[in-house]
C-alpha cells in the first residue's frame, strides 16, 4: 500500500543529507567540546559552522545569542520562566500577553505562572483568525505588560501573525517580545533583525532536522535567567553537554531550510494549492483561513458531517497520514479558538482535518491523496447522521 | 504513570479488532424507511441523540412490531469517531429481536463488553468509553418516542459517571461506608471517573451536572459535622476542649435556665470558664431583672448550679461576677 506523509507540522523526516552530516559525530568525532584535549576541540570547527549557518538563516547579529536547547518546549519555558524570575515576580510589571492559539508549551507555562501570581492576558483573534496590531494595542498596558509572546505561524491553521508589527507595539509599550517561530522556519522568511524581536524559538525536527534539539535566539544585551543550572556550557546560560551530532544536524537543516524557501513558496505551495482546490471542490467543505495569510504547506479543512478522528482513521487505512486538532479524543470538547474567531458554526468544530506538506511531498502523492480523500468523505458521509 | 504510560498517543492500538472491523464496515449503518417498516407490519421510530457541536451525534431507526413491541430491525447513522460508530453498530445489532422494554435494559457497558476480543481486555481505551454512552442514550430516546413517555422515566437514579454508570447514591454511600478521602479512592471503589474523566472535575471532556470532587467535598463535610456533633454528645465533660465545654454549658443554659429566668424578666451570660483543682468554675453575669435580685445570689444561683450538675457535670461551680 502506498504511504503518504502529510503531517509535516507534527514532525518531518530528517533530510538524508542532514543525517549524513551528523553521522561522523557519533563514532568518530565524539569528544566532549568542553574537554581540553584534542578529542574535545575536534568538533569545534564543525560546531562553529553550525552556529554560522543558524545565525545566517535567521539573520541574527553575531553579538546576539542563539542558545541550543533540547526542544522548542524548553525554549518557550525558558523565555516565560526567565522573564518571571527577572521581571514578573518583582511585581512592577506583573503581566504577560499571549494569543489564544499558542502551543501548550506556552499556554500551560503561562497558566503555571498565573498560579504564582502573574497576570496572563489571552488576546482575542480578529475575523481572519489572527492577532493584529489593533488588538494588541487595545490590551497592552504600558505600565504592566512585561512580555508579549505570540507565535509567528500557527501549527493547526498555518495562519501567519504580523510579528514585526506586534513586536513594535510591544516595544512602544515597554514590553519584551517573544515569538514561537517553530512553524515558520523553513516555510516563510524569518529575519530576527527585520522583525526586531527579543526572543525567538525554533525546533530542528520541524524543518527536516533531528528531534530532541531546538534553539532560542536572545537579542544582544538581554539577560534571561537560565532554566537549567549546571556547568559553564554556553556561558552558563544553558547548562548541559551540548548535543553535538544534533547541533551539526540542526545547523545544516536550517541552512537547507533557508535555501529551500523559494521552493517552498513555489513548488510546495503549488502542490498544496492543488490539494486544497480539489478538497474545496467537494461540496460542503471549507478551508480555514485566507490562503494568502497562511504558510505555503498547510491546509486545515472542515468537512461537513464527518468527524475528524473518523476521517484520519479512514485516510490512515489508505496510507495517508493527516491529523485532526478537533479529535473527540482531545481533553476538551471546546472548539478550536480559530474556528470560533473566523465565525464558524460550532457544528463544524469537530470536523477539522489538517494536511501539511513538505519539500519531500511529490505530485504523485498529492494525486493519490486527492482520490483517497474523496473516497473517505463519501464513505463517512454515508454513515453520518448529520449529512 | 509507569513504564507503560511513557509513550503516549497509542489511542488506536487500544481498540479491539472488533472495534476496528465495525468501524471499517458497520453492518447496521443506514436507515429504515416508512415503506420498509410498513411492509414488516411495524411502526417506524427514528431517534436522534447528541449534537455535532458536541462531537458525537447518532440517529437510531427501529421497526417495532405492533402488538408484540418487538424490534424487528434496527439501523443507525452516526457522526462520531471510530468507537462511536462501532458502538452504534453493536447497539443496533443488540436491539434486533428484543422487545422495547428489553432493549432499554441494554447499557453502554453491555455494548463495550460485546466489542471485546478477550473477556478481560477492554475493547476501547478509558477516555473513549463515553462514546459508547451515546449508544445507550439513543435507545432510551427511541423507547420514549415509542411509548410516548419522558426519557427520564427510564432512569431510576441520578447518574454521575455515565461511562461506568455509577449513581450519585452509590458514590455517596461508598464515601461514607469506606471513609474515602480522595477521588482516586472513589474511582478504585466504583470505577466512576476511570474512563473519560469528565465527571471528576469541571473543565473536562464534557460538562456534567455532578462532579466527584464536589460530591467528595460535600460528603466529607457532612461526615465531619456529624462526627463533631457526635463527639460533643458522647465525650466526657472533662476531656472536652474549653470551647466544647463552653458550648455545652451554654446549650443547657439556653434550653433549660434562660426560659425560666425570662419569666421574671431576667437573663444571664457566661463571661468565662476556668479550671481550678479539678473544678470548672463558670463565671456568669446576670442581666435584666436578675441584676440586683437578692435570690440571684442564693436560691437561683443554687438552682442553676444544680441544673448544670445534673445536665453537664458535677465539677461545675457557678460564680456570679
């Protein structure tokens, strides 16, 4: 049976070139980079190259820091908890602002901080399903807000948030600005200097790098209390022996992601649009979010009368991997906030199917998926009590 | 938690083969038309339960034989996940051949059991158990339509946990009898809250009328009150705390003595109590007509002390201040 992987917003395959680049660092160049001997210094030039590639990929000035973490969850925890230790807990600026569609590693960390007395504001979305400058201006408090944390692109819808504008508003009000760019890197241009953000989170496995490694950009001159205390690695700002093979892999994967941006915006987008148009031609389906506001690889579609988990069950039976953010298996039956913001009927809250492509997705795979998708909708609508 | 819980997300691996097979090819999907029911000499019943907005909706068709009340055929349609579809399919199958009254006795637990591959291994993971509840509810709806009665008439008790069908009364009894202190203990004793977990506390999968945390809190509070009352009832006066002794004395004064004093326009209040050489000295302050009444220092005082000796304890000495 053919297998088609269309869940690239969950994770991606490691680019074979990346895997090859990592390979020597398991059995040949394996020294601890903090050791004094040759084994220890041997990986240094390769690590330097990896950092050069990452700094270049997001246009980070050499004077800024990109700390290596274990994942985006760690990076986001470090920003929110670091800002708690440095600012929030002192009470002069006790408030943080987030969007209602952040990843759980932001929302749950914010909830934890609220138990410690931090005031957490969750912004509403506009009718496009994003946070715009108007909304942030309305809620930000020049005397209270310490940090605004808003994602660059949303994992479920692919909707892109205007981070440059949001960062400017945060700064105008004396607040710091953090963005979780996990879903943006490799899909759309990410430039920390142009966007003028203070902190930016990323994760290698979302752009064809290995799992278990991520990073955080910190603007020059900003202090951030570490999450992990220990040795002197990375200037004591993030202790723990650096995961050298994964760092090498992440650096290369990030360079390839930047090089492939053009391809992403043209070829991946072309295939995505083809799939999206075919699905949209099925009666009573609706794609969430304006196409021009979304990352070029993502489709979130509502299929009337078909529950999301049933749909991914059927797709999976035919080898197509997709996901549903609205599974009845999820903890809560509350509808996705983006659905609500866009003005969707609550009836459709459990019908969301997410398909996310990558630069490895082929046209043949898309053609196969189009057929499978139509068959599955037809079968499930026959069973459905509401179609 | 433990080793088996460290890799999450294996939801579908926990479905039995029967669940998968029914999901892939539900035998009783579809509908029964008026004409088909007519041809069978049956009455057509179409019952809807749930709503798409809640994530699950099911429609049940019955062809019920007139006179015998026997369900000759059943079909379903469902908007829901795999377990909802599989449960509905089994439920429809189980209805066929039963009378309406017999069908009402089918529970979600029966449905889940008949989906098992092996008797001792659940057919679906705990968080999916609530999907089978739909199958149970829609039967009651169909029966109520057929009989022209209210659905509530089939439910004898207030159900707190739909998945495990545990009633409010059972949960309250179990807490009392076994002196349970945590929700986990309630779950271990009754299975309530072991499945979709909605009934444990607000904010879960579904909104509920009752939550285990609240029931536990209320019952514990009741038990605590009863225990306190009982303690004060039976406890020996000398081993009571000062506050308990004060309350005890005041309750006797209130019930027995103040009404008598009030007949003459007088009253009293306890100012303090003090322990001295095994005696409890109760300092009182006369109020109203008792103030300045000569008897208050002699006969009345003796009578009050006597009363307290009889009703409370021999060690009491009453001193006016």
